[in-house]
């Protein structure tokens, strides 16, 4: 079965653009509260990603196992997935330490930028619902409330055994490809975010391999469900995803007051319950945070405008042709 993708790379420029999209997704996935799926939706590759993952089926695996690699990869979108995966991996390994430092020392600035990104994304993605019916509005409201409550949950403490790392990967990857639900935040709820961030920074390959195995198992099953929903209930699915993004804004609000903390095994204080507040004064940092939020909004709207221009030009050329 051939999978037709809108963004399957053909030229060197296509590869660079797709890797850049992957890099943006990876940068979002590092931050607990921002979803790489949101970025994929903004950049117009979300449904391509779901379709490409769906191509990993029993026929493909059977051909790999029987060493018929040429037949396996003949119609498989490996260029798309490899290029996107390299971009995501490059962002995670190059930005993890820097973002970890920024979240510790300037959290309001980091959250403000991503708040702007997610807020603008809600307005961009809602346009992809072809017809807003009462059912679509109700589903968007329901998922918004669900996401709002989810991001307010208190993190759990789970063991660092390999089975727990595997399950964490399977659960988190499902969230990572859902716009609005952050896979990194799910890892926070499962008590695995800091553990895996340290594994990335210190290149603990065994822990990372177990986590990646869980991710593969989770994404192969969940992508099939999403693809079926897109094919059969496109508008309702996009409406639900829009609600998820709207509800997740609670997590990425820049100014927070810590209500409760726990001490991890290394003696560091980790907030487990926070309340969103307004800045106490209009300080230079508050002004910079507002500026970064506006930058995030501008980036999303700019990307959406740039993505819309080729389609608009194509329509205009078609109309001109009909006029002649």
C-alpha cells in the first residue's frame, strides 16, 4: 500500500524544511506543558505524520523479519519519518540542557513564549474544522475542560524499573502526538520527567532504549486510532484537538505560585501543586515575558500565513486559467 504524503521530501530543500519542522516539534516536546503534536498541526504535517506512522503494519514488519528490505521500504515513507525523526532528535539532545536551565532560572519567560504559541495555535487549528456544528462545539468544550483538569493533577511517584520506563514511554508518546496534551507533562505526572532528562544529559543509553521501545509500542497502536478518527470524523476530531489545546493553556500560564513541593532523591525541591497568578508588578521581566508571548503568537500566525500562500496562489492560477 502506497502512502501519499503532502510533505514527502524530494529535494535537498524539502529535506531541510522537514528536518526544521522536526526540530521545532522536538523543542516543544522537551518542555512539560507544550505538545509536539501542536507544532506538527501548526506546521501542516500532522495528518502526514499519522499516515506515515500507520504505514508500519504487519506486512512491513513481516518483510523486515524475512530480510526483504527492498520490498519493505519500496512504498514505505521512510524518508519522511527519518528526516522528521532526525530533526526531533537533534532538538531534544541539543536543547534539553539549555531548556532545563531556563526552566529553573527563568520559568516565566519560557512559559510566556510557549503560552503565545499555544494560544495562537487554538485560533489557527479551529479554522481546519470545515463546519462547526453544535456537536463539534460541545466536544471542544468537553475536551477543553478535561485538559484543564488533567494539567492540574498532582504528579505521582513511580519506580525507576525498566517496566515502568517502558510504560511511561508508551503513555507519553500518545500525548506527544496529541495537540494540546504534552508528552513531557505526562512524564511529569508519572514522575519520570527529571529521570529521563538526566538520562538524556548523561547519555544513559540503556534507559533511553527502553523508553524508546515503549514509545514505539504506544505510537504504532495510537496512530491507527487517530487515522481512523480523521478519516471518519474529521471535523469532530479537529474540534476535540482544539479543545485540548485550549484547556492546556492552564499549564503554560507564565506566572505561578508554588503551593506544594516535594524533595527528589537528589535533594532538589520539585513543585507538585501550583496556582496561576498575575505578576505582582510590571517589572522588566514581566515586560519581556509579555513580549515573548507576543513573539510566540506572531511566529504561529506568520507560519500559518506562509503555509497558506502557496495554496492561495494555486487557486488564483486555476481561476485565471478558467477565465481564459
